[in-house]
């Protein structure tokens, strides 16, 4: 029976701090802010190290027998093939390599059932093993399941089976998990609409809880516990981190456009580098006063192989403090928006970019990308757009950006309520309202 005065949610997620990345930040935000909203919170997750100590949150980390020690994010180099064990796991272990962790977590949950007497289960996908674990937990506790979709099940964000049999197995597993769920949350309107259409869901069962940003301080001026914990621990997660080299950012008059954060294939970095080469080949000197600094996991060896000279530089993997400093010191910021992210979600770095007050150069696949729409809504005066296939549009955007930098307004940055609606706190309030409605429906 639901304790209306203080409902208890069990969050099931493979990713949780001290793991780094958007998935871990989404889950720790839910945990922290649900507790502030007077929910009891338990978290069943994989063991990545000592978890954060958050008021009102009990964490139950379970070791993953197949976890490999590796850097938080490998250097991006498309010339390097994935390790053999990853290819083996994708082909022969269904639904994924996390299946042994799921079984260990199920056994742990059975042992801790009296302590984890939750009223509702929130399971975050991917991986699929976390979704099936969430369904098993809801069944064991006889409570509703909410399935949180951070990515599409099939596609760039989820699974891309290389044969029809594997694809059919994934489709059947997704249908089973969706059928077991009382509610579905997604990170975007497009994803919500797709879920409703593909699974024939009542739209009242589906809610959009976007990925957003952590406020650096709450209304009392106190730093978010999740932000403080993230900043203290993330440097320890970054292996082989280095200080930026002498070419990033410096006191020279060269204007720097910084890409800060993880470099991932689905945002088409290779198409961006090809675009830069095409601008150079046009004998246009538009880029002569600019340098693109990649502050993050872009391979130096790969960049050297592209023969881009000093137009593009990379620091390699750095800690968050170094990344923040580079973001603050840059003249402008670079946002790459691939097809997948542009349609199904948002780049997490967008919100940090907007808060710097810097101009943003957005390279997108279509003018209607989710990130592009937000930039046009919140900071149209300092957003400059190009696409991956048109050097002339990039030249025009760079010229407009240079003019802006020479005449930029001195007024303080003002971000309204529309932007604040994307704070992790407000998005978690939407989640709490949605889960409360599901619990009330169950009790009637």
C-alpha cells in the first residue's frame, strides 16, 4: 500500500555516480531532488566506487562480474576497432554484456526486500538488462513500474543487431518491458510520440522528462549536492588526464571556438573535420583568425592524421575543472548535433554552453534539430548555424560570429523561466507528479 505522505521509489540503473556521463547525472538528479520533494529513495545500481551520500537516499551498489577497467571515455579515433570482447558480447550475449550484473542485482534485491519496500520502481534504459531488472523488481515488490527511456531501444542510442533474428529478439524484449510498465518517461517529445505510436500506448501513460542542467545553486544559494559530489569525484574517474597543451586557449589574438565535453560518433565529428578541410580547399581565409579547440577525448594521433594544421587542436581527456576553465576562456563554443541526437534528445552540454553567455556555433544536420530549436528560442542573438554538408554556410556563420564578437552587447545575460524549466530540479518535479498520479490511479 502506498504511503501517500512519503512514497518510496526504487531507482534501477546501471549508471550512477561515481560513474560519469549523462546517464549517471540524470539518475543522481532524480535521486537527490525526489528526496528533497519528500520521497524516500532507494537506488539499485552497478558498483563504480563509493556512491555519493545524499540525504534521504539509500544506495545499493552491486558489482558487475564482467566490468572491465578502462578510462571513463576512450579517446575518439574511428580508425581503432573496438576490443574483441565488446564485439563478442554484442553478438553472443543477449540482451547485452550486463546480464550477469542483472542476475546478481536480482539476488541482492531479494535479500534486501524488507529494506527496499518501495511503492514504485523507476528503471532507466539503456542497457536492456536494467529494464528487465526493473520489471523483475516491480514484480517481486508487486508495485508499478515506470520505464525511463534515455535512448531508443533500437538504433544508435541502443542496440543495432546485425541480423534479423537478434533484432526480433530485441523487439520482443522491448514489447515485454513496455507491457510490464505502468508508465513510460522519455527525454523528448519526439521520443514520446514514437513510443505512443509504436506500442499503442495511452498518452496519459507517457511523460516527457528532459535531460537538463544542474543549477549551480538552489534558491537559497546552496550548491547542489550532486554538483558538489560530481566535481569532487570526476577528476578521479578520468585516467591519463592532462593539462591543455600550449595552444589551448592562449593569450594570442587567434579566436578560439571550443568544443567542450565528450566526442561521440553519433554527433558526426568526422563530417565536421571534412567540412573544415573543404573550407580550406576553397582557398578561403575565413578560418585564418579562428582555432577550434576540442577540450576532451579526441585522439591527438587521429587529429594529426587529418592534416588540419593548427586549425583544430585537442587537449585529450581532462578533468571537469580544466574543461570549465577552457569553456570560460573561449571566445565561442562549438556544438555538433547529429541526426540521432537532433531528433530524439538534446546534447547535455547545450545548457552549460548557454549559461556561459558565449556565442554558440551550432553545426546541425537539419534546421529543426532539438538543440537548434532551443538555441533559437533562448539565445537567438548569439547562436550561429551551419550544416555538415555546406562549406558556404559555415563561412557565413563564421563571418557573422566574428562580427558579433567585435560588437557583442555588454548587457548581463538574462535567462527566463522557459530556460529554467529545463533545470534538473524542475524536470524531477515533473517526474514526481507523474509517478504520484500512477500511484493514485493504482489505489482507486
